[in-house]
């Protein structure tokens, strides 16, 4: 497994995800903008993780998608803990505890791993089975 590559792609996914999350506040279509941003992120995480997995497996690595997804997700979680929470959540009256125990956080984290595993099963595993 190429851990450094997975971390770099995890950073890319985090940057794009935070950008989409923040941009969603400028196009209000719901009264609860926080819930709106979480819905937009939950929808956008699917293509973001799919793209990240595509970039990771482009060089022909065979590591299981769960392991790759886990490294990418943990990278995003660390960046959330170090940057997102102190700069956006705490000034709004939240805390690390409220951020990391919210349903939205865990739903998106679960979705992240599911997409990573699905990518591996659909796009990588068949090639491994074909090779024997």
C-alpha cells in the first residue's frame, strides 16, 4: 500500500469537501443552513471519494479499498480536528466533542468507507480475479 499517496489524496478530498461544504452556505435553499451544508457534503462525498480512489488505483495498486479508504478518512478526520473544528465549529459555539459525536459526521464517515469499498469491488477486484 502506498500510504503517502493515500494521505495526499485524503488531503485533496478534505480540501474539496470543505470547499463544497462552505460554498453551500452561499446558495441557500433550506432554512437550516447547517443541515443544508451537511446534505450537500453527504451528496458530494460520493464523487469525491470515487475520484480519490480512481487516483489512488491509477498506478495499479491492489490494496483492499477498505484500507485505502480508512487512511483517506483518517487523514480527513485529523484535518477536521486540527483545522475545521478550531476555525469554524468552536467560534460558532461548538466543540470537538459536538463535532465528532454528531450523526452527520458519522454518516459521512460511514459513507466515505462504503464508497471506497464499492470502488474497490467494482473497479479493482474484477481485474484481480481476471489475472488469477
